[in-house]
C-alpha cells in the first residue's frame, strides 16, 4: 500500500470551488459534480469528479477508497452527474476486475492531466505517469458510470 499522506487542508475549499464552477458551467477540464444521497442522512451530497473514458466505458476514480462520496456511492448505487445545467441520472458500479482497474488508472494521467499531480502529492501514486497510476490500481476505488435505467430517471434523483 502506498504511503498515503493526510488529505491537504485546502482540499475541502478546492472541492467547493470546483463544485461552484461546475454548477455555473465554467469549464475546468472534465470536472463534473457527482451528487449522491448520503448513506446516513439521505440528503444529497456532492463531490467534484473527473469522468474518463476507457475502451468505450466511462469511469470515475476515488483516490481515497473510503472517502465519503465513494462510501455513499457504494450504499446508493446511483447518483446524478452534473455540469452546468446538464444533469444526468447515472448508475455507478464499483470495478473489481484488477485488469480493468489498471487500464482505467493507466489512462487517468492522459485523460485528466490536471488531476494526475494531485494523486502524486497525496502519496497515492509515486508520480503522475501512467505506470505509477497502474501500480496504484489496487489501492483506489474505480466506479463505472452508466446511464440510469428509465425507471430511475423518473424518480426523484438527488
């Protein structure tokens, strides 16, 4: 397991700023707001994520697999992905196949070049290069994003 450093103090403020920018439609690379119901409160909780496409599938990575948003996704299984006014109900499934996780992680620095250095600064990877990301695949949570089924689209999504 990599020596994961404590979450930087400024991360919470940076995440809030990224959410505000995403909601107003200001582009910040691939950053979107992922809104999922809290596993304890049932209230909508949002986190900035950077979806990436690998072999035709869409994925998000939680560098800290026990982050609140990752635990909420595991409990709920569905969420809403937003960018500006565009909102899409989605289903998220955690990827357990180690080969697929390595593929997604290897693609991360190329697909999300501005997010990759954060993984290295946090000690999740040793550097922002594809091989270092592939080596860290077993220490992160990767979720596949799929459009929500029609029945879920009609319910009150978060």
